[in-house]
């Protein structure tokens, strides 16, 4: 028996008999709960910034859940889709939110992510999962196939479903999903458990179990990871009784992508004692929540920056670059931005980049850092709020 789905303890009963070491997990659960409380408390005290923090978290989730699977989306298209779906007029944008349009792919993905965490009391069903998988392929008619072929909006075909890597002539099989026969019954078990989880299971652990269980079933030809992470986001929203997301689990997973696949493989080939998987999941969730706290700090800094420059005349290109710097404050461009990077972001010539940077310095939007010549770099001219500090260990 190679995989957990082949174990007798998986196949019998209302649900697989997953078990774990409560004492081992208790300190982590306490830390995560503490950070979770800080984040929700922050959201209650900063109501005007909630929409912007929600927007940023959704953008990160859309980008990173795709990037985990090796697919890179255009950040501007994703952001435009999020702004439109949330009905926002974001500070620093030129024009109204409804003048911005994303691609069919980003529009469908953002709608999926919003659906996953909205109406959190709505029961999960096989049809819901199929609809979410179909949303990942908006240019392909439902119940049609791609050239691969990939079944859209329905469960996978009869061919063995394997996760492989390596050369075509020497593939490495990391995992093989349960056979197609009986998959409907397996999904029914999963959705019944998800909709009626045992009361003794901690709600955060429920999210981790749901993630491992559904990704192990691998019900679709493609899109399993993204659908699974959407289901996990719903479980977390239900745990917090809050449809508005202020952190991105997908972004935290992407930062530890190699570990993610290693942990899944180990859990899927081990026993039904999933303590190690739960420990890893909780550590990533803690990372995500801490990033959510830092996201509020960035939102506050961005709001203050645009309030300060409400009357400053800037071009669309300059606004685009400034927003990029503000949105990734403390994470990207740690050493500042130079003319070459500005040129790439704004899609202008080198001379235009140098001229526009000088204009931003004159307008006190950015400061010139020590150094000169080709190494000249610039940073935002903003008095940063202190970063969100980590909660004390317990």
C-alpha cells in the first residue's frame, strides 16, 4: 500500500480516520489564534482601510494560487478585476474602477475566489467544485475538452491521475490519485464531512484536513490545486465567521512552494497520523496572518501617501510605479528603485525614466539615496509606520 487512500482506515467510515497529537499542536494553535485575534482586532479599528486590505489580499491570492501551479498572471489585469468585482475606486488609480477591465481569465478567477469566501453558510457540493474548476478555464465551453484533452466542469476521465516530474522518458511519480471508479462517492463523503464536521475538530485543523483530503482525491484533470486552495479559504472564512479576507494563504504557500509539495507527498504516502502536515499548515497560516498584519501597515502608509499628494500632478506612468512601490513596501525594492527598473515598470525610454524620476524627487514623492551615476537609487518619501510586530511566543 503506497498511498493513504489505499489504507483500510481511509476507505471505511463516514470519513478517513485522520488522527494527530493534540499536545504537539496546542502551542502552535495558540500562537495562530493570538495572531488571528490581532488581525481581526486591527480590521475592526481600521474600518476605512478594510476594503484596501481586502483588495490587496485578493490580488495576492489570485496571483499566487496560479503561480504555485507555474502560471503567471498579469498583475495589472488581476488588480483591475478585483477592483471591479469589489466596486472600488482605489486611491492612486486614474479614473473610476469600472473603467478598468481584466482578462476573461482574471475576471473568472477573481469571481471564483470571491464566491469561495462569500455566502460561507452555503453548503459545499460536487456541483460547486465543478463550477469552480470550470471557472479556471473561461475560454473553454463547459463540458468541452481542451487539446490536452482536459475535461472542463466535470470530474476527471478514466486514465490514471498521477503527479509526476522529471524527464519524459524517466518520469518520477510523486503521487497517484484514487481510481476514477467511485470518485463520486468519495467526493460525497468529503462534502458531507465538510458541511457537517465533527464538533471536536478545531476549525483551523478542519481547514488543513480539508486541504489534504481534497488534493488527495484530485477530482479533476486540471485545476485541483487552485480549487483545493479555494475550498481551504472557505474553511478559514467559516472558522473566522468573516467573508472578508485580510491575508492570503496562497501567497504564504507560494513563498514555501517546495516545502508545500514535499509535505503533501509525505502526508499522502504516510499513515493517517497527519500531525506533521498539520504542523506545517499551521506554520504557513501563521506566516499568512503576520503578512496580513503587515498588509494593514502598507495600506495605512499608502493612504497617507496619497492624501499627502492629493493635489500633486502626476502622469499615469508615475502613478503606476508609485503604486507598485507602495503595494510592495518592505517586500520588494528593499534597496530602492533605479532608472532601469523604472524604465521596465513604466515601459519608457531610459532618458524618460531618468527625467520622470527627477520630477518625482522634485515633487517630494521619492527621495534620492546616497550614491550616484548608474547606481543611483530612489525610495518613497514617506515616514513609515512601525511594522507589525510578531506576537510573543506561548
